[in-house]
C-alpha cells in the first residue's frame, strides 16, 4: 500500500517539475533504492516501522525533487495558512527544507539500517547502535561527494540546482551534521525502548564489548594463515 501511494506521488510530482534534469538526477537514487527493496523483499522483509520510515523519507525526497531542495515553497504554504511566513516566525534566512530532509535521513533511515545489522550481521549491544550511526554518517558524506561530482560534471544551472548550497560554504558540513544528529536521536530512542523492554539489555551491551580473540591480528594472522597453506 505504501509503495502504491509512493508511486502515485512520484507520478504526480513528475508532471512539470521545476527543473526536469534535476528531477531526473534526484530520482535516480530513489528508484535504485525502491528496486533494491523489491528485489530483497522475500529474503529480507523489513518491519512495518522500517517501511513506514522509508516511505516518509522518500515521500519528502520526491517533494524536494519536484521543486529542487532549495526552492520547496513551504514558507508560502505556511503563510497561506497562518498569514505569516515560517521563516520569519523562526528567524530563518534561507530555505530550510534540505536541512530538514538531511535530519530526517538520519532519523528515519537509521532504524532500517539497524535492522540489517542485527538480522544479517548479528550485531548486538553497542555495535547494534554504533554501526547504523556509522553507516548514516558515511553515506551522508558519500552523498555530498556525489553532489559535488554531479555539480562539477554537469555545471551551469543544473549543477547549482542539484548542489543547492544557497550560498552557504559550510552547506555540506551542516547537512552531514544534521543527518548525524537525526541518527543519534533515532538510535537513542531505540535504545531507550529496548532497555525498557529487555532485562538483558545491559548484559548484552557489556558482552558486545568483551574481547573474544586475545591474539592480535596483523603480521601474526598473516603468519598463521601461511602455516595453514
């Protein structure tokens, strides 16, 4: 049902987007993500919580793709409802939609990533929280590099529309920071819920930090493997 709703939204927002080329670039990763979820659905179905999180994030991403992230007219919508702009009310000097979605990337996608680590890699305790955070941070960084590369490759109005810095030289750094903050909030909530429901929470956390192989790796491991040949 969520996929049907998302498909309807995608088609509707794909009609006369503000910048067609930017819309296509923005949707490339979204389409790849949906294909990945469809291909792995039978072997790795996610929880309803995870699918809902992915749906909300992707729905907002589609909105950003239609208008470009720097030009989503949320301020005009808020002003039409209340008579006063949201930016003016909160003292914002720029369009903050991209900041919101970067925060929500961490907040909404950290939990599905945690599901993968717990169910596939059997990550427990500390690692069940640190590794999803690490992936959110690293993929956020990779996306900023993709934006930079696309802006350099395409150049002109398309490159600037895709980059969407709005004149802020620290835009990429702030985007990564907001994604990290979102993941920290989401995983903290998850940990609190887990702790309240699982009496073995602290024991599992402590066990996850216990050294399981006392022998060092590096040259020792290389020597051991050579002896086995």
